[in-house]
C-alpha cells in the first residue's frame, strides 16, 4: 500500500468501487426484467458503462498496490433487484435518477480535492458519464433536469415506507408508555387503537397538504413563466439561447434554435419549464398522497397493538415488543433504498431507535403513574 495515500481516501475509493459494481449488477438485472426494447437497451448500455467504471476504480487501487477481488453485489443491491422483480423495473427509476445525481456530486467533490493524478481524471470521467446517466433516467422518470442541483426524495414507495415508519415508532412509544403505567389490558388496547387513528389522520393530512402545496407551487411557477413569455419574449429568447450554449451548443446555433422554439409559445413554455425552472409536474394527486400515507401509517401503528387483540397479560406485552422490533428492523432496511446506507446498518439503526423509544416510553409511563 502507498504510505502517502490516506486511509480515509482509500475507504472512499473502495466505496465508489462497490457503488459502481452494484449499479452494474442492478442495471444488468433491470435489462433482463424490462419488456420495453428501448428501455432494455438503455439498461444494457448503462450496465456496460458502470462495469467500465468499476474497472477504473479497480485500476486506481491496483496502481497503489491495493489489488483486490471485484466486490460482490451488496445486500442492498440484491434487495433492489428483488423489488424490481416483484413490482417492475419502473418502480426504481426515480430512485436511480436521484442516485446518479448523488454520484455526480460525489465525483465532482472528489475531482476538486484530488491532485493532478489519474484519480482526478477518473473522477472527472465518472462525473461526466454519471450526469449523462442521470439525464437518460430523468427522461424515463418524467423528471428532466439535473438532480445533482436539487436532490429530493419522493414517490409512492417513499410515502409508504416513511408513513409506516412514523406510525410504527410513534404508536410503539405510546403503547410502551401505557404498559409502563401498569394499566389494564383493555386500556392498552383502547389507547393503542386511538393512537392508530390519530397517527393515520395526522400523517394522511400532512401527506395531502404537502402534495397540495407542491401542486400549487408548480401551478404558480408555470403561471409566472407564461406571463414572462407574454410580456418580455425577447428576454426569454435570450435566456433560452444561454441555456443551449451552456449545454455545449455554438452561439449562432443556440440563438437560431431559441428563435425557432419561441415561434411556438407552448413549446417555448415547456422548454423553459424543463431547462430553466427544472421542475416537473407532480406525479400524484394530493388525495392519493394523503390516502397512501395515511393507510401506510395506520398499518405501521397497528403492529404493536395487534397482539393485544388476541393475547393477554405478559405474553401480549412480549409479543408486541418482539414484532415491533422486527418491524423496526424491516422498515430500517427498507429506508436504505432512499438513504443509500447498507441494508444491515440501516436496519440495525432503526432497531436501536425502536428500543430507545420503548425504553423511554415505558420509563415515562412508570414515572407518571407514580407521581400522579
């Protein structure tokens, strides 16, 4: 190993190598699952490029005497393939779009801090090609633009996971609290069911309002851009030409294309929405977002209560604790789809959160019943 290479930097390289190997594995499997020939070819091309990216990192490591066997697909990558097999490849496209955006940001940061060596060249190449991947996936996801400038998490799968997580954790803490207060079993059940209803209504309404706000912002921004096109078309045409030049087009070509686009106001508006504003229409209605989030929250909140519907005494208490802990680990693992953490690590972190919530809730319930 090269003594001049910091251990932390090597860890970053190994992390990038694993990410590229996982991406190649994922795209290769998506190409096999995809029925649309155009998308299938795209996934095959992305897989080939990601395999080349993994080879670049292997070369960087080998040149520093750090030759290792190519990494096997991570548990998270295998889990994503499993999701694609069950629900279809399209489910993962928005997430992959965001992940490519993360990759661009990471590689640009690596490029800036690297010296004048092949690591810097590798980072530049990977940033550029990851940006191309993001744009291609953005077209599939219906979210054109540059996700490395405005990263966000959204979508039905996210709402399900986070709604379930909120309901499970909040109501588990509530149930643990009343258990700590040593109340009768029927009071535990009533309190837990009330918690299910309250959590579901709270999260459902929050999901509805968030989606409604997003829809209103989108409508407002489009109205402003439409008015600008009407009042100052010359300025908007100049903005379009600058956008085209920023994408590598010659000045004369950019101005000519902008002029032709402006001849069709509707086309000009769509170009400005996607290129200047970089926003896309909401993918779901507020009511749908509210129902999905509310139902997912209710299901999560019901888990720690369910044993009290069929069991009594300490058996119900311990069964509630056991299934709630398993559910915390499961939802933590599912969150790794969005956070990018290792599946096992994310699951264990959520398990620790669940145990902390249970302990704190029980302690508060025990203290309150003694003092009141």
